[in-house]
C-alpha cells in the first residue's frame, strides 16, 4: 500500500482530517437537538485522527509503512464507528456535505478526476474557517437579535432544481419529509444554541487551527484550496450555502443558516479560503 500513487494515499488522509469537523458537528447536534452521541465511538475516531496527523507530520510523504498503516487503520475504524452508531455521523459532517455537492457538480460536468478524500480535505479547511466565523458570531451579546432566515418554499424549490439538476427532486423530497428549514424548527434550534452558547464555543475551541491543518496538508502535498482541484469561487459559495440540504443532519452549516448568517459567511469565508497561501 505504501507504493500506491501518493495522491491516493493523501486522499485517504484528507478524508480522515474531515473527522475533526464531523465529530464536532455530531457533538454540536447532541447539544442543540439532543441527537444521540457516543463518547466511546467518538474517542475511537479522535485517537485515529491523532495518529494520522502524526503520520502526516512525518511519514506519509516518505511512504513509511507505519504511517500508511495509520491512514488505513483510521479509514477502517471510520467504518467500524458507522457500524456501531448505525449511521455515518462518526465519519461524515459538513465537510462531507460540501464534498458531495462538488462531486455531484463534477459528475454532471463529466469530470471524474478528483478523489473523494481530497475534496473532503478541502471541505475540512473550509469548515475550519466557518467554525471560526461561528465562534465569533456566538460571542455576540445580542445573539438573539440576529435575523431568522425567511424560508420561501417556492423560491427554495426552484433553487434546488437549479443547483442540483437531476438530483433536485430528491433534495426537495427530503425537505418535504423533515422540514428542517421550517420556522418552528429553526426557532427551536436557535433557543437551544443561545442557551448553550458557551458550551458550543468551548467545543469549537478544541478544533485544530487553520494554520496547523494547512501546514500539515502541505507537508503531504495534499490540496487544501478549492481552486487547486478546479472548484471555482461560485462552486465554493454555493456549497457553503446549500450543501446542508443533501442530508437531514444538524451541524455547522445549519447553525449558521438558523441565525441568518450563511450567505454572509459564504462571502467572507469564500474569499479567505481562496486567498490561502
């Protein structure tokens, strides 16, 4: 395995770096919506991510067998974690939702060249920026004064058909079933976030920094900026605003939506990410 094409190895590492985000999203959902969260499963994944981070710092680029083994073990443990929990929470969050949008867009354009884990790694860098934005938002004294989103169902349906093309009807059907964007559900989640603002800020503070994550990805020659794999600024902003519609999963993107901040965050973070050195 250590003799595999390096971009395939680093794609595996990129997918594992995404666990920083999905595990935070999972715990965020537990705090805000009461969703089931398992510390045991989460710790398995945290330990695995830690080992891959060490391997990225020293070993992956050199094709060290133990380092490559750490990546493979982490990927297997992600599957074990999903099996234990009965869903993909231990392995997939906002970073994956953005990746899925880009994958669908590329497929619709007839492009197949960018590996899934590579896009997840880029989504991880984007999500770290978004979590930083969210932490600043949550520190506001007048958090409850931030505007609630206005959900125009007809306009939203048309937007889903425009953005997702052939997949649009399935996205619309999901919202019809779960009503995650309805006013009553948004207000319920807003109240829970305001009540638990300090706890959520503490959760965000445990994430790795943008700088150390990008530095680690550079060491293994893994793409960390969207334009490195053909993702345009428009594709990036659309993913930030609309990728959450692909799943019935509360997380970072829904948090920002519920406080009317998602489009502004997309504009600010989109420029920040595209200008990373």
